[in-house]
């Protein structure tokens, strides 16, 4: 839960009506995007996945997660006072908030993740079926794999409809919470058009209005292959939203279309969807260190395979930065790190995890910066302390990097 409780409790704390808490948002959005990625791995057996469609699912995951965060933060804010209208102490608030957090971020999130995997699989496969529609133009509803299947979908078992039948827009395996029905594409003859039989012996599949709730659940009423949303807009997070939710979500999502917020105690870190995977963990660690210590706002930038690009843009300082982690205690390792980093940015951060001596570190930094005319600053971080040195500092006679000088 990161810093959500302290932010809400603090004097003049978080604006729960007009903003979205990034910690709450990230918890849900990350899980749902992981569900989409898992569904793609499970479902795409040949060819390439539809990247545009996958991005659409993830964009709408962000909207869903933001509405969920808005509702949760308002539920939590309501606990700042007790039943008698008296302000709670922080310990009392934390105790009262624990069950709410458990519901949203454990119980419900687990259900949402499992459901997201199932419906995303259906959506990805449905898209593939549409591509293969010239060979297999129809889809067959397959029985549930549940130990105790519910009755509501049994009338759909082994029914066959055209993939283009509008019926699929509001009916699909997974359209009820916990549904374990399945489907496959086929060239078998059509048995139904909509709910109406189209083959000898077929029975209508019409459901009386009183039984509609058993056929599709609120939040799962639209086929994600057609809507691009894992969870439809009749989900309670949307229909029972607090005042200000729509505007808060729109503002938050618009400002984070391609970036995912990273939870921090202070400042702000955002990571682009195309940030390099191999450096992701290290760069989040380094950027979060500066955000938490100095309140910096930092964007971890998209990777460009064709051109050199910096790891980060420090919005607070207005500059691109390249991060390098040193794990080998040698002057040559520092030299290689700076030589590589200078191609990416003029401002370099060296995160020292080795036991290199301060003398070797000083000599290698000065030697390489002397020859790298574009380098403007080198920031050294070691053992939770740091200091930034300008080019002028480094080129001065008597320049030394000393642990005691790091702050």
C-alpha cells in the first residue's frame, strides 16, 4: 500500500475527489496488464499478436484501475472520522482501513486478475479467429470445465454461430464472474442466429429478463474482443463512482497515456511502456532514490533501438540523465560505464555497488571526463549517500571523491 495511508491522514492531505492515488492505481493496473501479457502467451500459438489491440486493452485497464483507485481512496478517506464524527488517531485510522485495503487490494484484485486472464484469453483468441475467418467462419461455445458448472450457460453448449453474429457482442465465455466456459473456431454448420435456432432440432437460447443476471455479470457485459475493455462500464467502480471520479480519471489517464506511475514516498517517477526491460529494475531503483530523497519528478524514457537515448528525463532539473550501476571494483569498469553513458546523455549517474576505492573512482572519473567533452555532471551514489560533481569540479587540480563528502 506504500504511502497511501500517511498521505490521506496527513494534515491537508491527498485530494481524494480531484486526484488519483498513484500507489492504488499502480497496484491494480500492473496486475491487469500482467494478466493481458499472460493471456497472450497462453493464447497466441502461431503468428504475431495484435499489438494495437493489446495496447487498447491496456489503455482501458488504466481507466478501470483509475476508477477503482478513486473509489478506494474515497472509501478510505471516509474512515478518517469515527462513527461519532470524531477525528481518528493515525493508529485508529490504520486499523479501520485494513479491512478495506484487504478487500480492494487482495480479495477483489485476485478475482479481477483471474477474470482478466480468462476474458483476455477469449478476446485474443476471438481476434485470431476473425483473422482466420475465411477458413473457419464460425465459433462454437464449449462446456464449462468447472467441477460444478452453473446452469445459466448450459443452453449455449455446442451451439455454433457466425463470428460476425452481433450476438457475440454481449455473450462470450467468461461473461459471468467465475465462468469457465470455453470456445473454438470451426467450420461446423451454424446452429443459431442470435438466440434463434437455425438448424433442425436446435432450441432457442433466449433468456427471460428475470434470468439475465445469471447470463452476464455487471462489469463483464461486453465482449472485450469488440469493446477493447476487459471490464465493461456497468461495473460498480463506474456506476457507483464518487463525485469527481470522471474528471479525476480523465486528467490522470491523459497525463499518463504512455507512462505508468511508480510508487514513491516523495516526488514522482513514471516509466514509459517501452522503457528497456533489461534496465527497468535498476532504473526504477535509482530514480526512486532521487524522488524520495529530493522530491524530484523523473520520467524513465522509451527505448529507441535505432538511436542513442537517455535512461531518464529529470523534469525537476530539466535534463536528460543516463544511469549506470557499477558492480566491478576496477577503474576500467568505471571508465567503460562513463564511456557508454556519455553517448546517451550529458548528465551521468554512477550507482556504486562495488567496493572500488575512492582513489580509483576519482582517477577513472577524472580521466574519462577529461576526454569526454560533452559530460556536464557526474553524480556518485554509494551506500545511500550521493553528490553531484560538475565538469568544472572534476577538472580542478586536487579533485577527489570522498565518502565523507557524499550526503
